[in-house]
């Protein structure tokens, strides 16, 4: 009998028993944090799994099955032209309006196909960060200088972080490149335009299915005596009295808050093309799905389709459980907008004021662990800035928040290991904090 191993098991059992024995059930803050973790997980499952993650899993599976390893190595591999590799990876977010979780299957797909660590990390950062709609919204709501700083910072960050990851693990990357045999030029199974059209249909489904409908106004609420909580609602004002304001959001839910907590409402200038896509998005998704089904029927064999489904299922098995576990933990510790987790919001309020180095570092750390759905970070920050948050910490949170989250960290660790995950997260946090401090000094 291995007594050392058995003692470890006994210690784990005793530790688990003590945690259960002293579990603070009945304490208001703990009970509320548990409720928040479940509520956030429910919201995530409803809003992100079917429309975001499922298409992303199929795209990742298709990368592994239908994109040749030679092509990946040529454009993104360790020996690829660095200007081309980082250039392609750093602007990928202009096409994919994805969050920090949805980009993970795509990152896993290209990384496993042999992409260099640097270009893969550049893609991992840029996917959620360089979102054209988010940058435009940032400029319109938080100011042109903030929008420009976010756009320039996100592009530079992706390249610098990717380059630093490559340099830190340079020996490993060189060994990886030398271990890869010279890939012979193989004739493609199907023309490039067919493969491109196949991926375009899947990307269209992913992007259009998650197209957000604009409201008539964007209202920012600040609430709660126990600490600052920012609540952003985009929709229409349906009722206003001397004491209360009622807003119906895009999902049809009513929100009523006292007038003194109503920060104001901004009229939204609607873009005709954007609104047309919003109105017809399910028709566009249905058309893209029909086209995709026809491509599968006529262009791919049954064994190829079976391999594709199996690869997609492999990504789902690896990533989805970790994401849901991370969302549970994120909701428990940080709660949802306008709801408090186990960590008091008043701590966040006190830490984010001004433009000190500490405020910027705290903002980048908090942003790295919080979960932001695509485009939600901007109105939330507007409310925080209206209550004293400095522009530097706001930019730091914008550069760290949308690209990282506790759920995404768990998945990144499973893909490239604990050490690389820690180094990547640290680079994002430090660079965001430094950039925010410099920006806050001048603006």
C-alpha cells in the first residue's frame, strides 16, 4: 500500500468534510452569491451556448478536418512569415464579433493544427478585442479618444503579446518547428473557393445569429446603498413619473427604478443597414443554414462529415464543461450587473476611483476575471465613469475585460498548459494596467 498517496486521499476527504460542515448556508451574502452563480449560468446557457458556442465548435472542427496542416503551418506556423502571421491574427476580430469564450474553440483549432504560439495568442487576444461594433460604440459613448485608444491598443496588444509569448517560449517553438516534417504539397480535395464558401456560411451563421437589435435609448442606472452597481439597459422608455422610470429592454423585460437612480438616457442613432440585418437576421441565418446543408450534401462525403462532427464534439467535450464551471465561479464571486456576489461591490467602487497605478492595476485584474458579453462592457463602463471611475482604469478594463474571463482561463489552461496560461494572463493584465496609467496621465 502506498501510504503517502492514501494520506493525501484522507486529507482531501477531511478537507471536503470540514468545508461541508462549516458551509455558511443561511448567511445572506453566501446564499445570494450561490443564487447569482446559478442565475449567471442560466443566462449564459440561454444566450451563448446555442447561438455562440455551438457554431464555434463546428467551425473549430472544420478547421481541424478541412484546412490542411500545410496551409496552417505556411501562414501561422513557427516558420511562417512573421509580418503575415501576426498581421492576419491581429485583425481577426474585425470579422468575428465574439466574446472571450466563443473564440476559444477557434483558438484551439488553429493551435492544434500547428499554428505558432505567438500568432495563436495574437488571434486569441484579437478575436474578442478588435470588435468593430464595440470600438464604434466605445467612441460614440465614451469619447473619440477612448475609442481610438481601444482600437490602437487592441491591435498593438495582440501583436506584442503574441511576440512576447513567442520570445518567452522561443526554445520550445524552435524545437516544435524543427520537429515538424516538411509538408509535401498535396493537391486539395476540393477547390479553395468551395472551402472558403463553406467557412463563410458558418461564420455568417455565427455573426448574424448574435446580431444585437438597437433600442431607442440607452439608459444607465446606478443603484444600491451597499455599494456601486451599474446596470445598463438598452430599449425604450415606456413610463416615467415624478418618482420612477420604466424601461423595456430588447428582450421585452421591464425595469423600473427611482428617478434619483436614473442616470439619463441617450437617444440611439440607428444605422439602416444594421437595423435591416437585425430585423431579418433569422431569415439570413436560415438561408445560410440551407446553403451550408447543400454544401455538406454535394461537396463532402459521409466519412468527411462524420469526422467533422466527431472533431466538433471533441472540442465541445473539452471546453463546454470548463466554461460552465467558470461561469458558476464568476457569478459566485462577482455576481451579475446590478447584482452582488460574495465580493462586496463597494470594494470595487473604492478601488476604481481616480487614475492611480493601483486603480489601473485593479481595473485590469477585475476585468480579466469578470465575464463580459460582447458589447455590454461599454454601457457598464459609462455608468462607472459617471460615478468617478478614471479614464485610465476604464481603458485598462476595456483592454483586459472583453478578452479574458475566469471561464476562458480554465479553458486556455487545458489547451496550452498552466504555465503558458499564467504568462498570457499576466501579460494582458500588466500591459492593460500600464497602458491605462499612461492614458489616464494625459487624458
